[in-house]
C-alpha cells in the first residue's frame, strides 16, 4: 500500500545549520563560483548575448544548445537523448511517480540520498541493499541485489560515485548490474551527479544510459561542477519513450527551466574541461590532508577510502554518540558534520566532505574539537 512521503531528514537537519554555521564540513556540492567568474570565460560577443537574453519561457526539454553541451559529456548520447529538469530532485521525483505504481516493487542501494528511496516508498513496496564493509573497504554484493528482485520489480535506484561513502564499483561489477536489470526487464535509475570527480580517473564508470537501453542517468550542475544555484539538472536515456513520459509529467512540475540558468549552464559546460580540472585539483588537494588526519587517529575513527565524489563516511570509534557529538561540534567550533541517523542508520558513521576551499580550516577546527574532547 502507498504511504505518505517521509520527512526529509537530510534537509530538515541542514536547514537550520547550513547557512548559520561557519563550516559546512559535510557539504555535498563542490566550491561554487560567481556569475562574474563564469562571464570571464566568455568572449565579448557571448557576454553581450547574455545581457540581451529574453527572460521568457524556455523549451520543456531544455534549450537545444544546453542539451548539445550536456550530450558532449557522454560518448553515446545525443541532444535528443537529454531531458532537462530544475535540479536533480525534480528528476528523481518524476521518475518514481512516472514509472512506479502501487502494485510495483523497487530496489535502492543504501545509504542513499533519501528521495532515491522515499518517493518510491510512498508509492509501492521497496527493498534496500546496503553497501558492505569488507576488509576495510566499501563493497556492493550484486548477488544481494539479485536476491531482492521480484516478478513485479520495476525500478532499481543506483548512485555512483556514491553519496555519502564515495564508493565506486568496478566497471565489471557495474556492467553485471546492468546485465541483471536487463535480464529481468527492470528500469535502472542511475544517479551520476558526481561523475567526473574520481580520485583516480581510471575509476570513472561509463554512464548507465550508454550501457543499457532501459537506463535513465541523472546529472546536475550542482555537484561535480559546483553550480548548485543554477538549479539545472538532466537525465539521459537512449529510450525515447522513457524520456517522453518524463517530459509529459514535468508539465505538472517546473514545466521549463530558468532562461538565465540554462544560458549560464551552457557556457559552463562549453568550458567543462577547465571547470572539472580545477574542481578535481581542489578535491585531491583537500583529500590528502583529510585522509592524513583520519589515518593518524585510528583510536578515534575508522577511515574508509572513498573513490569518487567529494564525501567520505568514516566511523567514530570513541566514547559518546556521534549525533550528540555533532551538536557539540557545531556549538563549540561552528563545524557541521552529518551523523548517520540522517541516513536511518545507527552505526556511528558520519559524512564529511572535501570539496570546498575552506576544507583545511574546517578540518583544523574539527581536529581541535576532538583534541579537547579526548581530555574531558
């Protein structure tokens, strides 16, 4: 039976903290830039075009130039395989509402961004498959996904690079998931918002939408690119019927995106090599100092290596509960971390991030807090 939508734990936790605290040491997006910094990438003619842009409605599917630039991020995707949304959340919501009915069943990999399972849960039955810790590394057992498949399983929700753990499966494991879905006629919704931010570029996976005709891949300007304020997201699929159904449902949501946001996103994606190169440099520099700190504190934390994205999910090993400690850390040092109860877990894990310029300063205050906490 369908249920009401659960309270969005993540957003309710961050709402009173995100803009009040000095250090978001758990931010899921990368360092952003200003409009001026975007305009600095452009020629004088392009700047003139932007300043004379009509503030009118845009195409429901997304501006053709924007979709062409999005398609250039992939190998087998063309502009007609792209449908734009107002951020990633709208695309997640639309997918669940369009492709799931009360008699259906869905599967989600957990922990996860809550709407990847909550929207489905409000419609139909859903099973979850947890990532596992094996020899100190995150792992996904594909056999456990197979065990959850039922005759009425309709959608499988994935996210790689994974938030919050930073886990990225091997290309062989990822392909085996696509093969499993194809064998059972299951739609794969693949959240790929951190694609392009891998600590080792060789770990980058192909897009699910390039591997499987019944896959829908999610992208957004917020995460890998660091332009959350634009509110531009998209899905890609080689199946026009899937995109058509989503487009028709979008008529009841945003209808179309902001014209300035689409224009700026197009300009940014035209320079995606520059943006991603700078973002990867920042992530890798921050990651080194974060990793070094946690590796020197084995009595306090279990450090589990991420492979992609800008977040990690270490485990607290010391005295006290991580939820209570997170509140003390905020009050005493102005640092926000994300305790695992937000992900409906109680294993003393917490999310940190290393995608913003003030990460070294945030880590310093985090370190100071635990030095003081140990002496109490």
